[in-house]
């Protein structure tokens, strides 16, 4: 694993709807590996590796954005008021250090009289300003704040970072794509998508223009392997790449699931079956595009999803890379 | 066409016929053969003008024709109409309101138990749709359903008036103000590229018309003209206010359905500042708009919502300032001019 590139991908600023910096890092890393690279009107980065003309077109999608708080106003004492872009668990943002796209930094607080069940409306961001004028001059309405980027290595295999969802999969997709050889049967189109966290919006647009025969999202999935975990989630860290059966937005196409599980077994890649009673990935948007596209998701198990401590196991990341590569090399029906 | 004429038309989501017919006539008069006016199967109305210069972006400017209202489910044995809302109408604000039902505009009133007949429990609770009915003054199910068959639409019976220091009061300001401004755009814009003005249907139930229109037009850029909530009254602290009546055109940053294109939003703000057109940021992100399905259509479309701030939106009577309608028109025309230079 290229830890320097991984760190760059994990720490680039990229709130949902403001993915430009991440796109620049990824575009640089793609170098000359693609036959063509383009950015569409929404900001999706689309890299194409042509096949030999006898196979299918496979779209692989990882999203560059992550959840954010958006400034809507400031009070007279200079505290910024915010709303959420994407599913931000307000309680987990309190006391977090946040960064804005323009370089300003802040910390998140909650109204003293807020109820126990916090919503983004109860949050404020303290940027060290003393007045409404100063606050909005430094951070105007419409600026996006994200949990400040950092990476913590924990033990030999584990890594924690606020943007793990879904930069870890952007990194995995880069590894897969840059290792593709010329003259493959299948054409592979890597889409580094925007605005997944607010409703799969980037992938919706990209799926239309890419027009794939098969769609695969690379994303993180929740686990049930921490103390007191609720919901009987079978996924756990260190048990390999997760092959999604279903989530709230998609029932993965059965033959795609079977092909992924078969590819894992044949190549001896650690894999686990994923059933997620909530959430959704870009694959749902691809599956419902045009006249319908067979689609599935390869997931990287992640603890503490949608918090500043999103944690993955690098062995699972490697398994997801290996499985994705094995899948795109298969002959598609 | 006068704003008062536009808001008086009745066009609950799915039944925009009256609004479409009037706008069609007006659009044909404005274009006078210099473009095409047509509708599609879901009911959107298009008024399109060809490009005058090659290489310019195809612009879609849209406003929705539909308004929130009610649909009749059935009549009870004693002739009361049971109904539900179409689009988001808070049942707390509709009891005792006068409505017009069906094509024949049968007058009715939304009935609710009088205060001295309510139990303590009922007093504490706001009524929901199961507790409300429309009384059209007949005594049998047969007569009620003859006059107002199930599936009839009902709208608020609210007269348009100018009031105070430059306000108007009316039903359906959301989004007839947008339609009104869009007619002005159609008539005054010198946009050099292809210009498609689209009056959409079924926005209030999930922007269903806009989804179809975006696929048909496949625009390079989209402007969505709206009536938006103001919430600038009384004791609402400044950070909870969404926009201010009299503050000019509202430039959205995001809503539940779309994050506005950053470049287009910046260009709108610069254009307003440079030309002295009153404009303000929208300081909340509630609600969805036609930008939702448009901006993700085809390969993605840079989109921006701009709006007139309206108080008491989705209520029987809303208020807005005429100066803000002028500002939205001026800003839309100026922004199109800037986009036309690209």
C-alpha cells in the first residue's frame, strides 16, 4: 500500500458538493494510466480504460465527498449557525475540530439548552470571532465545514480518519485502476463521484453518461463488532471485503453477488456477506439508470461510520482491491 | 399577464390545466412565431427560442405551475367531503377556510368541531386530516358526490390584494411569482443561446414534471425560479430567519434536493452586487425544488435556484413584496446576460 498517496486522499478537503481538492489529488495519481479522463458538469471525475472490444463496460464508483455542516448564518456574538449536508449525527460533531474549504478552522458546540437528542439546528461553530460581521466576513454563508482531516494508525493494520467514508474506497479504486493492463476484455470506467452523501446525486448523472453494462460501487459498510453493538450486523473488521446482498436503496443483482463471491473463493480472497438494513451506495443509482443496469457493491467494513473516528482494517482494504480486480477481469454474462 | 390573474388560476399538482392554458396563450403571444410553444405528456409547458449565436449554452429556466391544495376522497352519508392534502399543507392552518371544489368551483368551508364542543384531549391536539371535512352545504352522499366526485381538487378561495407598503397577498404565490417572472424573462431576455422556458407540473409532490422536462431539454445550465419561505416575522431570531421580505431576490445555497452549482451561485452574487440588484442569501436549507431532478439529469446540469421570499408559504394566504419580484426578474435577466458572454 502506498501510504503517502493514501494519506493525501484521506486528508484532502472535500465536503459534499465541494470535491475539487480531492479530484485534483486523484487526477494527479491517475497520471497516464487512463485512456481518457474527464470531469463532468457535476464534478464527477471519470477515467476510462478501454477493453479489447469483446467484453462489457463496467462502471466502478467511489465517492469523493463526505458529510458536512453548512453555514447558514451567524449570531451577534460571532458563532456560526449551520445545517447538515448529508446524514450528520449532530451529537458526534460536538467538541470536534472542523475545517472550512477556505482554510478557516473552528470547533463545534451545542446550545446549552438543547435537548438530549441533538439536531444540526442545535449546533454552532466557534471560529474565534467576536461579532456577526467578523464571523461572516471570514466564513460567508454557504461555506462547508468538515471534521478536520487527520489520520491515526492504530496497531499494525488499522487506520482511523474522518473521511474514511469513502476516501478509503477512492484509494482502493485508484489501486485497482492503475494496475489494469492493456488489452483486457472488459472496458473499465472508474468514476470518482460527487454528492453521494446527499442522495447519490453524482452517480445518478454519471451512470447516464457512462452507460455501463455492469455497475459496482466501492464503499464502506457498518459493522457489528464493537461493545454493545445493536442490530445484529454480521460484518466485522479484519474478516475481508464485504459483498453486499442488500441495503435500504438496493437489492444487489443476484448474478453480480454470485460472481463476486465466486471470484473471492477462486482467488482465495477473504470475503464476507453483507446485509445492511440502512444506508445506500452509488450502485443503487447505477442500477436504476437508463433501462436498468446489473449492479452490486464491494464494501470495506468500517467502525464508527459518519464520525471523525471512522476506522478500517488495511487487510480488508487489500481484500477489496483484490476482489474488485478479480471481478473486472471476469467474463460478464 | 397580471400577477393577480396568474394567482387566481387554479392548478393543484396533477391538475394544472387552467394555468397551462393561460400561460400557453401568453407565451404564444410573447414569442409571436419566433419560437416553439408545446407541451409534453405529463403536462409541462415549454416556450423555446432557438440560439442566435453558435457555441452558446442551452439554458433552461423554469418555474412550477402547480400549487398545494386538496383532493376529495369521498363523501360521508351526511354529505360532508373527506379529503387529503396534495403537497405539504399544515392541517393546523386550514380549519374554517373557504375553498372552491372541482371544475365548477363549488364553494365550501373546511369544517371542524367548535371549541366549546371539544374534549380536553381534543383541545390540546391540532386537528389532522382525519378530523377535518369540507362542508358544501348538502345533506346526502349522492348529492355531494354528484357536485364533487371523488378525485376533484379543491383550492383555497383567497382574493388577491395589494396591501401595506408594497406587499401583495394571495394564494399560490409559490410558484406563480416564478411563472410571472419567467414570462418576463421570455419576453425581455436577449440570451444569445437556445433559451427554453419551462413551466413545470407536480413540483409540490416531488418535482415530477421537472424530471421529465430536464431529460427532454438536456440543458447545459438551469435556473429555477421559486417562491420561497421568508420566516422574517415577529420574534424569530435573526439566525432562524430564512430570508427577508424586501431584501431582494433570494439566492439559494442548497436545499434538501440539490447543492447549488458553486460557480453559478458566485456569478449570481457578483452580478447582483455589480449591477445593484437587491439580493440575499437563503439562510436555510428546508424543502426540495425542481433543481433536484434537473441537476442530476443526463450527465449533470449546473443549476441554481433563485426565489422571491414569501411569508406564510403553503398557507391559505401568502404575502410577498412587489419589489422582490422585480429584483428576481432583474437578476435572472442579468445572470442570463452574463452566462451568454461565456
